């Protein structure tokens, strides 16, 4: 890489691959969660957080919903802590609404 454009192109390709991988993980986790395979969904989402993208709030909202389905208060608290740390209050409110209504999306 010899120019700024080369760096930007490389970053763009890398980011596109990351987003595509994240979509795959999220889609699979949602499919298995709909089939009530909540432990598998949890494991897939944790893998995605560790190896694909930790900063995407959709990942953590999904983890929170799985935590609710599993009655896993520790995982739920970790999700809320993450959302607070990154100042994603609207996502935390959404998770709280889901918890109160007992209806996940």
C-alpha cells in the first residue's frame, strides 16, 4: 500500500467482510432461537462478539433476549453493563421493554 486510497480500499474490504460475517452469525442465532435452541443461540452470539464484532448493539440485544429466555440473570446483567458502558441507552431501554412485555423480537 502506497497511498491513502490503498489504505481506505483495504479497510473498506475488511469492514465489508466483517459486516457480512456478523450478519451470518446474527441470522443463524435468530433462526436457532426461533427454534427454541437458546443455548446454541447464546454460544453463536458469544462467538460473534469475541471473533467478529463486539461493538454492534444488535448482537448484545439478541444476547439479552436469549438471556431472558434462559433466565440467565448473569448474562443479562453483562449485556446491560455493555450497553451502558458504550452509552447505548436506547438499546438498553428496548431490552428492558422486551423483558417487561415478555415478548422478544
